[in-house]
């Protein structure tokens, strides 16, 4: 029984390694200019994204300050 588990773990490990190599090859073969700037600028121009991000940041700061007041942290 332990032999079957060892083969299964080895097969999963090899499959994950090959998948990671395929992803890495795709990342290396794609020029950096095609990956980064255009996607980021489109994301920051998206009003829903920036509104959601603003809400998350405000809530995080509000929660931090609320806990901070109890612990003596000045916000």
C-alpha cells in the first residue's frame, strides 16, 4: 500500500513540476512590455476597481485606528 502512495506522490510532484515549467516558459517568452504596463494602467483606470480598493483601504485604516486607540497607538 505504501508503494502505491509513493508512486502517486511522485506522479503528482512531476505533474506540478512540469506545469510550473510550462508557466515559467510562457512568462519568459512573453516580453515584459506586453505583460506589465498596459494591464496595470487598465486596472487603475477601472472605476469599480479603484472604488473597491479605496473602500478596503479605508476600512483597514479605520479598523487599525479603532484597535490602536485601545492599545494606545496614535492614528
